[in-house]
C-alpha cells in the first residue's frame, strides 16, 4: 500500500511539474494567467517595452532614462520611452489596431493614462487585466487614496496608480508677491494687467485641466458634473465658463489669440518675464525647475483657496501588448519604494507618491498635498474641449 501511495504521489507531482512547465512556455494572455511573480520575471527577461508617455517635461524624461537603466540591469528588460504630446494619440492607435484585428504583437506595451482615455480604453475592451493585485509592489500603495477610481470610473484592476497630480500655479515672489487666490481674482488681475495671464491651448492636458478647474469653480461644483454630460444640462452648467473666458481672452497674453503649447512653455514665459503665472499639474515641479535652472529660486507654487483640481495618474497595459510580462515588471518597479522615492524627490521630478509614507524616504516622504478638488465625470472633458475649439480654436 505504501508503495502504491508513493507511486501515486510521484505521478501527481510529475503531472504538476509538466503542467507548470507547459504554462511557463505560454505568454500572458489575461490577468488570470499570472500564477507567480517569478514566472512573470522569467518571461520578461529579454523583452522590449514600448512605453507611451507624455514627453513634454525634461525632468520626467530624465527620470524615465534612469528607470530604463534600472530595469535593464535588474530584469534584462529594455524600456523605450515613446514620447507623445497627448496620450489620446495612443488610444486612437489602439482602437485602430483592434479594428484591424491585431489581437497580439501590438505596438504599445505600457501607457501613462487617466480619466477620459482610461474610460475609452476600458469601454472598448482594450486593456489587459485585471493585474494590479498580482504586483508585489501593490502592498506598499496607500489605499486610503482614491486609487481604485479614475475620474469616477472604477479601475477594476486594469490600471496601476503611479502618482498624484494637482493643478497649481507658479509665480515669482519678487515680481508678484500676492498672486490671485481665486479665479474671480485672476480675471480682475488680468483686466488690471493686460497681456500677463494665459493658459495652455486645449486639448493639451494642462489647458483642459484649467478649463475643468474653472468650470467646477464657476458652477459652484455643480453635482451634475459628477454624472455623464447630457444635452439638457450642458448649456446651463457651462455658460459661466464661456462668459469668463470671453472676458479673460480680451486681456490675456497675445490678446487670447495665441496660447502656450503646454506647461513647459508657460514656465519659459514666466522665466522670460512675459507672463505672471505659469501652470503645472505637479506642485513640486517648481523645485526641479530650480535645480535645472529653468526657473528662478524666487518662484513658488500655490493653489487657489478653494483647492486644487486633483487626480491619480495610472499605468496600463493594452490587451494586445507584445511584451505583457515585461510591461508588468516595469510597472511593478515604478511602484516600488525606491522608484517612488526617487520620483517624489523634489530635485528630480517631485511627483507626489501613491505609497504609504512609511515606505518612502528623502523629500518624497515629506510631500504634503494641497486641499483637493475632485475631477468631473470624463464625458465633460471631451465636451468642453470640443466647444473650446469651436469658439476659440481658429
């Protein structure tokens, strides 16, 4: 009997090893295919990850160059930063790949997304996962933050939180000691100081964020902004926004006929003395700009007294990514305490971390956010972008 039991046990173990080996030779297909992290790292070695991410900031680009060296050294993964002006470009590419039936070997392995783009990708079933719970670094994430909801849309494990953004303004204390503390004050300041106030041209991310912050403020944070936009509500809710912009543009930089391409250009205009307020979605970007010499040491970031438009930004893997395992390895690394602490270092990037503070070190540990203002439902973003282009885009 003992011999029979031993033989059965040996046979069972052999089948288990065979099944594991067979599975290990199959590439990841869905989030349910992640049996253990060692298997993911083994598959990732030697793979190339094409990471589509905004490329309009030199501090971020340098940080990703550091990450590229680290994932190559540690995991044998080659990271390529595909710089995009707007991640919507990548979303459009993925929709086209699905329409063409390209279900594997896709051109995008990893994406930096949030908000409207996440909802579009999710609704069109263009995302791999769920995978977030399988990441070893998930244990460090501060789940008291809204890391499972993206612009009111449940993430359902389809994207991993990477950092937190807040829309703030930057001023030079030697030129403007007391900047406007409300959007109403900003308009009055612009009218008293023509050609000194501007914002990035929508649909660039920072420009659209400025519009949303204005809309929330001018509407008294109307509850309808948390629901999908409807024709019945749109005109009533947004009318104060267009009235405000009509007045602002008359006295804005270059008469409201031209707008900066993005936040980097607003920093340059501020440094050149052409405008009085720059704009960024990173409260600590000013410190990195000091270190790089892009802004004077006398510049400071601040939020309106009502608070700062805030959201979590995320990393996601397309459903047809060519290197899913390596994309997960890169995501996990970017969430680890070392990478998050470096990203949160105010002299490197300064992006506020999504980790619990006890897992951070250096200046990243001391980052304190401004009072938070929640995002609108994603549908409002595309609606106001289209209207802005119709009214002011020519």
